[in-house]
């Protein structure tokens, strides 16, 4: 049951299944996890086990570290395909998330204009206008929606505050298609409870939400690394392909990461 705590504020580059050569931007502390979810499948482990002592990096620290790393990569003759906000928790938790987005876009334009700026977020803070507006400025606004079942969300995602999935869906619709939905599908058990969300009970209501949101793309994926909870299993290729076929039948682009 190993977990990963990423360096901060810059890590990688790493090869992403979905995004290519990705230079990571971690707005959370380097010694722990800060997240508005506490997912049973999170590669960073549970929040309680990784309470940070260090502060979040400042806006200036992020900009300086990113510029230094991009200069180094330029000298090495390899530039990233994507600059990805990810790391030890939820990036939109950072109080200067919107301003940092602008800094990163400016540095991207200066050093690697072909690279995309991506944000991986769990969607919990998209009701904040500054967060919403900042996400509209990036190339890949990748927001999580694993299910529309409040009970499943309680069992698997463990929101750390008030979370109303119907309100989240409304906020996702407010991006008017300028959003990529990211959804985790898996099998197995956690604390004696079934966490399989690959069947029609979960997939069909989720698909109805996808049709309402009308994202430019859906990314479906399954467990790829060790998880803090024992008993979780990858969704099969056949299960993921079936879900992707349902999405594509609605004329929505869908990528699958096995």
C-alpha cells in the first residue's frame, strides 16, 4: 500500500496516459496532501495520513520554479507536451489559483507555445467565480464526475465538506462545453461495501448527466497505481469499452485509459 507525495511546486516531466509528456505543477505542500475529497483510490493516500507541515508554495515560488525548469528543458532540447496542474490534492484549493493560471499561461507562451495547459480538478470548487473563469482560460479544463449517485460519492470520494452532485452538474453545464469530464470506473470492495460503478445502475444516470453537460470530451479511466484501500480492482477493457461506446453514441468524443 505505497502512496505518492509529489515534489512542489514543479515535478516531472512524467509520461501521462492521457496527456503525453507532462510537466507537473503542484500547488499543494511538498510534504503532504490537501484535498476537498479523500478518495479511496487516491495514489497520494488518505488525507489523515499525510497532513502537511509545510505551507503551500507562493505564487512567486511557482512562477520562478516553473521558469527555471522550462529553461532547463529548453537547454536539454525536450519540451513538455502539457503543463499539468495536479499533485498532492486539489489545485483549485490554492488561494491564488487564478493568478497562477495567468502566470503559467504567460510562461507557456514564452518558452513552449505548442504545449497545452491542463488542470485536473475534482470539481468541488467550480462554484467560485474566480476558479470558473480561470478554468475557462486553460486548454484542457479536466473536471471529475465519477458518478451521479450521492451514496456512491459518500462511499468512495468522501467529500470533506458539503457536496451536492446536482449542483456540481449545473456548474459543469455552465462551462458551455468548454470542459473535459474525467471519470474513474473500477470494481471491488471497500470495508465490505461494493464499489463497482461499471454497471447500468451507475453508468446510465451518469450518461444522462454527460448528455446534459455536453463536454467537448470524456476521459474514462481505471486504477493504474497502488491505492490506500485494499480490495479495489481495475475495470476490464470490455467494461470501459462498453461505457465509451455509450458516450460516443451520443456524438461525444471519449478516450479510454486502461
